[in-house]
C-alpha cells in the first residue's frame, strides 16, 4: 500500500516552503504586521522524553543460526540489536570436551556463509522496527557469552561475512531508521578483545571493511579511540589535534564505550582520557558516542571519574547520545543544583531533581523553545511569519537527519508543509534562531488554525506520521496524535479577491486515529463510544481494527510497582496476560508473546493484541473482560479492577483523509485520495451516492473537469476481514469557466502573486513541483533567475 503526500502539484500544494529562498519574495501582507508572542510556556519541564535516535537503548540479543534465524519483533525508542552470528563460525559451533587432566578442550567446528534465512529474518525484523516506530542500531558479533577466540578460522571469512551483509543491501534499504553500526564482530561479546583478530592492525582493517559495508551516511563506531588512530595513520597522542573533514569517511567514526565511568580509563577504553575525549568532543557532532555504564561500581568508586561534578561536564564535552539503560543508581543519592551548571546552557529547571534523572533526561538532544512570535492573522492565499528560538539543553545534537514540517490544524484536520530546517545544527549548549514564512493555501477555511512544528526520523507516510517524532521539553505543547509541537495559532481570514481554485491541497485528520503509547493521546481517543465499564474515575475501553484488539484502562492507584493484568473470556476459553513493572510479561497460553504489546503511564495503560493469537474476530462476544492492577511490592495485593461482561467486538479502522470542499477550473485534472493504514483493502468510489464504474483504486483522478464534475464524492473501503466503511471525502462545489491564462500565472489560478514566485523558486532549486504555464518570460529559451526577476515585477 502506498500513501502519498502530494508535493508535485498543478498549482500550489500545502507542501510549500517560503523560509529559504535564493531571491527575496515580494512583500506580503503578513510582513506589514507586528509579530506577537505565541503565549506558550518557555520554561523547560522535567519530563522524561524518549526521542528518536537517542536516550536509553533497548537491547535485543538476537541469536542467529544456519537455517534457524527467526524474525524478531522488538519495540523501543532506540533498539540496539546485538546480532549473534557465532553459529556460523568454527570458533563457536565446535565441540568442548574434558581431557584426562580435567581441562576443557575446544575443537574447532565449521565455518558457514550467512544463509538466505538470515537475510530474510533481518529484513523482517527491521520491517517490524519500522512499523513499531523504532530507530535501530546494530552490532554483529560472533560471541554472546564471553568466549575467547569465537571468530572463524580465517580473517578472510570474517571479511566475507561482512561483504555478504553489504551485498544483500538490507542496511541500505532500512538506513532511514538506522542510526549507527558498531564495528563489533570480533572478540568476546563483539567488544574487540580476547579474540583471534583483536590486534590494532586487525581492528583497523575491520573498521575499513565495516565502513564499506555500511551505507555512506551512517555512522560506524569503534570500541576504543586508538582503533581510529591506527586506521587514520596517526599516533593516539595526536588525536586531540585531529579534525575530520566534513562528510568524509573519517567523520563517520564514533565510539561505543562498554566500560563507561568504570575507572579513570573506562576499563581500558582510553589511554589518555583528556586527549581522547577532546578528540571525541570535535568528532561527535556528526557521529555517535554512547555505551553502557560499567557493571563494577565498587571498582569505579576507586576513582573520581564517575562523580557527578566530573561526569556531567564530560557528558557535555563528548556529546553523549545514548546509554544501554544502566545509569548508576547511586546518582539518585545526588541532587542536581548550581554546582553542576555548564556554561552556555540553562539547566535551572532541574535544580532539586536527582542527578540520575538529569542524566537520563539529557542523553542525546533536548529541545526547549525559548521564544516564539508569529503573525496574528493572515489572508487566504497569503503568507505569515513564524520566528522562534530553540535551546538544546541535551548533551548532544541529533546525529541523523530529521524531517521538518509545519502542520496547520483546525478541529482535528490538518495540512502539511515541508520546511528547510536542519535540526542537526541545533547544537548542545546552543540557542538557535529560526525564521519561517509559511504559505496559506487559497482554499484554507477561514478561522483559527493551530501551528505545529513536527520533526521526525525515517520515511513516514501519512498513517504513521506520528512515529519517530521529536517532542520538545516545553509543557503543554505536545500533540501525540500529530507527533508535533504547538507553537501558536493564526487567524485565517477570507480573501474575496482570489478564485480559490484548489488544484491539490491535501487535508488529513487525526480525529479517528488511535496512538498506541500508553496515554490518552487526544480528546478523540478512548471516547464514550469505546467505554465498556467504569467505576468512579476508573474506566475500561475496547476497540479494534482489522488486525489488533486494543484495550485501554484507567485505574487510579498509588503504588510504585504496578502489575497490569488483562483477562479475556470468550467461546469457553480464557486468556490471561500481565506485565510487571520491570516489563516482564506472563501469558497463560505459553511463552510466545509476539502477538502482544503493552504501554503504560502512571494510571493509564494500553494493551495491543493480535486477534489471531486469541482466536478473536470482529463480532466476537466476550463473556468477560477484566482489568486489575496488583502491587508487586506489597504481596501482589489487588489495588483496583474493572470488569465488563457480554461485550461485542466491532472492528473499524482509521481513515486519514479529511473531508474538504473543492473549487476547480474547467478542463483541469484533479486527483482525490483515500488514505488508510490497511493493506490488501478494496476501494469503490461513488459520486452523489452512485458507484463510479472502474473507480476501484486508492486514488480517483478526474480528467478534464467540467460542470458535470460537481457533486459529492464518497469512498467505500473494505478490509480483508470484511469490515467496511463508507465516508464522504470531497465536495466539488464550484467549477470556474476556463479563461486565457496570463503570462506569468504559473499555477493558472487567475492571478500573478507570491505563489507563482515560489513555484519558480522551487523549480530553480530543483524541488519537486509542476508548473502549468510557460515560465520563460524573457523568451530566451530557458527558465532561470532572469525570469524570476521579471515575474517579481509582474506579481501583485
């Protein structure tokens, strides 16, 4: 299924950027107004935010075997996949026996190539990561148990495995969600020690091979800085003076530190901490640094490296992006205050919080809007200005590129505009200024529209546009349904001087969208329509689409270790699943939990269950649906429950296209689309209630618009399980007679204005636009900047 945001347009799309231009635009009405403060709260909250590509990693220990590599279904903000390929290595798949002296003797096994099932499983697992909204990092390794010499019999076979991975191309195909690759492979745990090929010379060769294996724009991390020095051909003592050329292969190399804060050398990571962290500080604005805290805290306490007054400045210096979920708990005994202040950044919001929370919340980047101003009003077809400053209080900046969009939203319906912001340049301890000019489509309904900024990682379509999105740390601006941060609102006013002929502005809705995130994401989520039981403030909800059953539960409790239980009874069978506070899952039907997922906040939880795993379908009648919460810290005492009986499950599914009224010109073409997240669905379009013959695709294109094209256009969508929905999406209410197009009217809307200028600017910047009229105003045979100058003179 393909879901498209139309950016190639006949006239003007919602997806237009006016903020970055080679030639200034003509003065718009918005420029004559004074900008007004947005009224938002500019103070930083102390909420823990899980943003893409940073923070706590969730580690997947992924065991792979010849002919027996299974697809995994990991979840988490940043999934670090430890991919164990030891079963393909003679250094692991051999036999161990005891000799006459009682010593264990290992006999080498057989080296195997990575097989087709391995690559199929990698793709399946990465596809699940994409669907689950995860970003990903990988380490291939031959050992997961601390075994010495786990590698194949020859280094050539190691290089062959690396080449197989490159040739398959799965890293390339999923590079939009791939954050970094640890060079790994050799030594115990893939940490590049205690192996056959763990000399500096071998590790430098390995780094070169992994850089070649990995897509060119993806960082590759090494275990120790001296590996980089060996690879770069310099002495380790000279690292402090090294500056990698931007976009070079060297600039991609970062560090994974699996002995973090374990000693003055981080258990051998550094040979000279000052020199090598200075190198890291310059290196890691474009590549990754992270790892895991050493497990030997008693040993770490022999040194002062781990103390907050030393650790926090170094975290900022080295741009610490992630930790493998094991920050020292002793930091909870230290209170963050002025003594830990860092020059250039305002961390006063965290005074009085624990150092543990401060470190947890500042891994990677953390954005705070410090000022935001915009125009109060804008006419249809004009522009308005949006200026804001953003401080990055986190230890690092984003490493991988982030998409940037402005969303204009009213009553749950919204349009999307791409903008040219590079958030990788919002560096740690820096406040950045962004000044945008936003186009208002001709046919945008008059009224108050909320203005949202959305940053995201990965190639999202409309149904999953809220995945891998970046939440700012200001309170009360986050919209989880949109995956966007509200920066203010603007009053759109009628403009009776434009024809409002809409060639292609796509409107979407978040009003019927369910976000699986453990909270009530919007007012339209978990409504009275879904309510199946309540008791006081406690409420139980049920919903389903074509594949999953969703249970939402609000159970107020006051325990620190809640265990959320769900029991379902139908057709004489009973299913019980619970999740402990640490994440451990129990299922009464066995150890296979792949069909389930669970998210929670304090008093709210959501269960997501593949209906096939519990023999559920649309129309299933549940004898009983029971939610109860237990206190794991107090003898598993029941602290709250809800029960619903005799509930019938009615499946539905979200449709993301929003209803819109459209005015068109005669003889133009116009494409309608129905956006849903479902695959293998059927479509039938109707005009004024009658089926349109042959109109059975996701899109419906009307060619050569005439007066007979006016009317209501409905689509009927039927899922694979037979569930069907019919929805009115378009009303064509005005058909304007065809008129001669003025020279310079590039979008053929009857006037020459800033929209035509923007179309030509986008064309000259090689952006994806479609121009309806000849832009060669000086008749020299080419479209260039001289035509743009003439067009500016013609523009009204």
